[in-house]
C-alpha cells in the first residue's frame, strides 16, 4: 500500500460521503471512511466495497462534535498511514433548533467548520508527506447570505437555522482561502465547492436548509448523492487540479463567491478565533 493513494472522507456513512468513498475506491484509492457510528460505518464500508468492487477501505471512528474525538482519530490515522493524498471535508449538519457540541460550540459552526478546522490542521503533516496533497471542503451556495457573527458566533442570542448554517458554510470558504495562502509554497492545495441541492439523510436539505416537510415535497428535484459528490471527486482526482488552490467550484467550474467570502481580514479573524476555540498553538 506504500504507493497507493490514500483518501480520507468525513461523513462517509451516507449521502455524498458514501458516494465519494465508492468513487475513490473505483479509482483505486485506499479510502479511510470517517464515521461517527461504528455499525453504520461498517455497513457503509461493506456497501462501498460491494458497489466499487474494491476492498481497500477502512472505517475510522470520529465524532466531529468532539475535539477529543477528533484528536484521537487524527492520532490513529497518523499511526496507521505514512501520508494522505486527499482529505474531503464533507460531513455537515443542519439544526432547526440551537444545539451545542460537547465542547459548548453551536452545533453547525462546531461540526461544519471547527471540527474540520482541527482535523485538517492535525493532518497537514500527512498531506505534505504525499506527492501532492489535496484538501477539498464541501461548502454551499448558502454562504452567500452568511456572515461570521462576531462577537457571538455561537449564536447564543437570536439563533436561526439559515443564519447558523450560512455562517458555517461561509466559514468553510474563508478557512479554505486561508489554507491556500498558508500552503502556497508547499505541495498541498485547498479548494472548496458547492455540491448543488442534494437529497441527504439529514432530515433537511444541507444546501437549502429546508425542513422535513418541504424536503419531502422537493425531493424529486434534488440530485443524487453521487451527482452531488461529482465535483469533489473531480477536484480529488483530476491531474489538472494539482496547480489550482484557493478556488470555489460548482459543477467542476470555478464559481463566484460573496464579497464576504473574499474578505481577507474576515478570513484572518476567523482563523485566529478558530485556533483559540479548538486549542491549537
């Protein structure tokens, strides 16, 4: 397995994460499926093996709502693997009511952004050990109505589903843009993407934030998880993407972002705040 490319995908037990796992197995990657639940993770691994015809997949347990769990999972990965070619930050949650993680973070900013922020930083050494590392973060067109709500990013006052979700998706892009700057002189690239409206098992659509009732009515208009994962797979595997970093993609093309997503001062403030929140030096 020394020469085999390795990919790690968060939220791999269902939806786009599972679809991406299957696609990368077919492309002959060794796939590490980051999942929160062991039974669901193993069921997803077996499904991925069956549908891909490839057996090189493992489940790595991790709860992105727990900093301790993230640190433990990153340590296990580093013990088992010499390098990491592709990291797909795919997992996402949408909350209709305000919930907090075990570390006290509002759940959407905690899982969608801070969890991936810590995981990515902990795995940077392994990404740099690859011939060409790629970080791919699933954002959303919802970022265009988002802002980083300093000084109350955990929305202890005036919580709203769209407000919280859009904030987390904007954070995904700002995080990616800062990564691209910091990694400019390395062999690692960082890009983000909008997957389109994808039908998921979250109970609400991860792109629009619609609730269960509306989601059921609109389900026929949503694309499949496999189609939603297509751009992420393209960014992970296409040779031409090795030199592109700090871009936001939709349907395999570079797309426009909001002005806030291009705000370097906002990105710097978010990076500093995120480091403090997750306890990085």
